[in-house]
C-alpha cells in the first residue's frame, strides 16, 4: 500500500464513471480467445461483383464562405497585420476568420482582457467595450484557432529522422525490437528540458498552441496530457492520458487470435474516468496489429475489463482498422489520431481514413515524433494534403484537413468546448497566417513558418512578425529575435517569446539557450518549399506497389484499375485483410471508397444532401458525432444528441450537457461556493469536471511536494459543514501561505472519493489573512463512517481530549506512515512528513490532536500540519 498522499497527486483520475457504452468489436470475445468475423474481403480479380446501388464515396463539401459588409481592410506596408487603432481593454482582430463551419471574409474576432474569445462574427461592434478596444487589421491574414497536435513523443526530440531505406514493416515491434528478422531502428530518448522546450517552440512556429506530447515543460504550448496542471497553462481541463502500451505489450508480445497480453493492461475503469484517452492501438498492417484492436474492445460479461473504445478515446494510428471496426468506432464515438507521415514511412501504408470518414469517425492529425514523423504540424498537414490529392481522390475538403488540425484535435484530447474553435467563451488560442498567396483554409494547409504572422495562447503572444510583436497592443517588444542578421526566418523578421513566457533563466539563444540545445540534433525550422533534412517519406511504398500512381493504376496501390474495387482511392491488399482488397459488406465496392460502410444495399443518404435516413435521422457524418443533424462546431452538446439545442441560460452549453447551473460560456467558470461544490444535494452543485470559480477562501494547510504528492493547499470559507476543499496546483503553489485569502479557478472532480479543484488560476486576493480556529469534534464524529466525516472533509478540526497510539502498523507490514489513536482514528503524514522518520510507538500519549480531515484507501484520516498540531501529553 502506497502512502495515502500519493492519491492526491493522482489528480488526473476520477473514479466517477460516465457510462461508457461500448459494443464488442468482434463477437464471442473473451480475454483468452478472439473469434474472428468472416473475412471482410472480396476477390480483387476478374470475378469481382459489380458495385450495387449508388456506392461511390463522394468528395466532401467545403464550408460556406460569407462576404462580410465591412469595407476593405488596409494592408500594412510589410507583414500581414498592423495595429490601426490602439485602445484599452479588449483587442479586435480583423481579416479572414475561420469559424467551425463558415469562413468570413473581412470578419473579426474579439479577445477579452481575460484571454478568452468574446466574439467571432462579421460584426462584433455590439460587444461590450468594443468602442474602446484596440483594432488589429490583417487585410491578407487568415485568423484560425491555434493548431492542436494530439500525438507526439516530445521527449524524443533529441533525434533526427532515422533512415531505413526501402525496408517497410508490418507491425511496430518489428522496428522497435527487430522482430521477424527486421532491422531495429536506433534512436535516443530522455531529451533534456531545453531540448523539449526547443521542440515546443518548433511547434509554436508552425501555429501550434497545444499538444499531447507524452512529456513537456512549463511555458510555450499547452501540454494537454501533462500530470502537472501548470503545463496546461491555465486551461481548466482534465489532462488526457497518452497511453503507449495499453495492452502491456512493451516487451514485444504479439497475438493473432487470443488476448493473452501483458498483466499491466489498461482497464475500462481508467478510461471511464477520463475526458481524453489517447492509446496506441493497431500500429501495423498485419493480423497481429488488428488483434490489438479486437482485444481492446473486449465486452466480456464475466470480466468487462478492457473495453477501451469509448467517447473519450482517440485511437492513435489504428492502421489495421477494418470496415467492421469503423462501424464500432462510430457507435462508440471513438475517434482516430492519424499520423500519416510516420505510418507511410514505417509501413508503406496508413489508416483507411476515407473509410473511417465515410463511417462517421472523427479524424485528427498528430506528428508522432521526429525519427519517422513530421517535425511540425505544417509538415503533417502537407503530408495529409499530398495523400488526399494523389491517393485519396481529393475526398477530403480543405476545411476537413484544417479541422483535423484544430477542432478534432481538441476532441481527441478531451478539451472540446474550450479550445480548437473561434467561439465565444473559448480560450483565445489563435494563429494568424499570411493569405497573400493562398486563401482561406489553404493558407493554413500550405503555410510555412514564415507565413505564421502571430501565435497567441490565451491571448498572450508567443511568436510572430517582429514588427507586429513590437507594438504595445500585442505585447512582444521584449521577445527575442530569431536569427536576426542571419537571414531571419526565411527572410522574414520574427520573434519568439521564450524568456518572456517561460521565465527564470531560460532564453532563446546564448550558452544555455533552448535554440543551441535543440539544434545540436535537428534544425528549428525549414523554409516553405524546402523539404526538411532527411524528412521521412510520405509516399506509399512497398514492393507490391513500388511504382506509385501510373497509367492503368491511377491510385498507385498495385492493383490494376480494371480489377481494382476502388480504382481512384488507394487501398492495397493488406495482411489483416487476407492479402486481398477489403470489401466488408460485399457490395463490390472496396471499403476505402464505399460511401455506405456496412450497408450492402447502399441506401444511406448522401452526406450534405437533404435526404434523411429511413428512421428520420440525418446522414452519418464525421462532423456530427452524436448524429443529431448539428455539426460538431455548432452543436452545443456535440457528444449528446439534442436536436432541439435547448440552452436555458444561453451560455453555449446545451441543457443536456451543461455542467454548471449558472451561465458559463466555454472556459468561463461558473461562480459557486465551496459548500455548493462539496454538497451534492444543493441545487447549484456542478457536475463532475465542471469549470468553477471560488472566492473569499482562506488557506488552512499546504501540502508538500515530493515524488508522490504535487503541490496544493486546503481552503475554507467558513466553519459550517461542507466549507472546506482541496486545491491541486501541480508544481506551482502561486505564492500562497497559511491564511492567504484566495480566488481559485479550475475544474471540479471527485478524486478517489475526495472533492477537489484542479487549479488553472490562483489569485491572492489582497493582503488580508485569516487563520480559522479548528472546529472541535469527537473522535467518534470523524472516524470512518462517522456522522461528520463527510461534511467536515478537508476542514481544520481538533480533538480536544487525550489520545493514545493504539496501533502503529495499521496496514500490517506495509509502510504507510500512519498510526491509529484512541477510538480508531487514523493519523497520517499527508502534510506533516515527519512520520517518514518513524511512526510513534504504541502507547505514545497526546494531550490533543488537530489537522485536516481527508479520505483515502477507504478510511477517513486526520492529517496534522506540524508538531504543534499534535502536542504530547506531559
């Protein structure tokens, strides 16, 4: 048994489940045996059946474009944007605005002083404070949400691309550990802090504001999967879990027909506690890769342990997905994180993304890592765009590709509703791209680092054109020039706000700068039109299709057009499909180009049309996750069908999914009291993971920082029941001290049965201090099951009576640094760590005892704050 304070450090998990409804991927699946479905393929030869019905997959439609009535904007003499009116308070950015499902020419975005988006529309002049606001005009600028990268291994940034010639693999364990006679790739890990910061800057320069990188450092990008709340950079969201080996197979275990993997497999309960789960599953093209997927959706009546495919889940890679799998993904609202460059480089093939899109599965883009992936998100977008153009029949629209790098990335990491879109209340994570050469979404898809004019994280500047950053309205005058006098960034003067954002002695250049640290391994950037040094391939290649597209094989998949069941969309035979082209529903149309997966009659209505399904529901659409006919970017409950879009408080959260009882648009917290959070019976009690703000709270205890317990503190707002709560802050306690009056913003969760706020912002409210007198209680009141144990949780209490140690080994040989006193009350070292030197002997007497009441390992415990809280009897 670990020390109980360990669990307050696990602020990333809540055992309150959210009802994961997961259908079995394959029937009759147990933890030991996988009964495979019939082969989902058809003969690719001359006896291939003719396609039935209207089976051809159609190209997706682009979003509508609106010409706003604003007069033409004034272009600056150089650069993309200029401040045309200094003001106070909010800032207004004008240019082409990329809304979730609409493009505004000459639109505008208003960013409030709190760093949140106030308005995104053709005309925001009705916004409070607009008349006094600063105006920034970007005549040829394209204003986009900051890009989101939901998959990288950033601690491997101390590598350059790892070449392997024409060798291609069928499963990740072949290149990881050299299975099946393959060449093991050699690479380093454990990049230094400055190299990781360097990699984060490389992403920022490409317009990225958030990543899930399986590592990170405070400052620059938001690290959406960090266990340290500080690395979320003020975003009130439950961190995602990037799970590299969910089947416990890091030792190289592969299976073909059963689920006998490692003992450390991730379980359903862990996934249900999350809002974003990012597991590596099915990375390869063989049966073994697909077996991982089958065994990650086990729905066994006796065990029910390993259902990982839920609404929280975004499967990383998923290369060996079949048509049957895609249908299950859609049913469970499971999405895909697509890393096309890394997939193509290692396996010569990638996930069947056209099939997944037709099945209504959301797709996001992730870079994977430098050894086989893209150095930044712009290069990953370039790869996806090239594949779409040359191999996927231009199925995806420009807005689809852009959405993969913005909105869908937010969904993948469980941060939807807060980032990834330009909407009121969302955090102002913004990237502005030059639109002088390319317009609208193409300005993003074809951008280079020199085209990124401005990057804001929560309204704070991180990178951009030097002249623009120097303006006080933007606030980057102190930011550091990149390559000044040495060609700048591809001939454009740019600045990066490294020292300003990170603080301390971290700088861009200099002997200990992040730039020299990272460039010892790989450059910070390459210019548009120049392929990065030794960049991994994005051209599909295996011996079976080594020539690429050519006459008679227009999609380059090695199957002659005359025999190809998807002649214009790449779908080579794979090992998982029995080395034949897949046709899961047997309609004669290959899965990759079948517009109605799982429907042999092809009766589904055309996406984007007016037709409805026979049951009256809209067509299946990857941009409508819950199938209620409202696109995700416009849907006020995108994961819960609510065709009426009812929103009683008008805050943009639909009534069906609103976690607060008062209006709180986007990342705006709802104002509640500690008692309303703690007492679930109050009408104002927020739902789990609701964003909250408390005020007039006073610090009663500080929790220490060690390898098991991140920083945090306890607060009280009074001495009545339910007036105490724990605040987790991560690696920064924000300078609070005992008695400090604070305001706290963050999200609420029940963490192993303890109410908690994961802080995104802590403000010390003036110089006033208050130390509450402890509430006097009897031992019987607060022992496990006591009548005040729940109501006085996290409050400062005192037992004003003699106590004697009755047991100093309550966990029978497992060191827990706890002891038991008269009446059966456990005393623990959660705060006062002296117990690590040895718990007191049985019979030790105390004249009284006081401390914070908390709960862990099924027991209520009292945690003294110091020696004065536990005076020994004379």
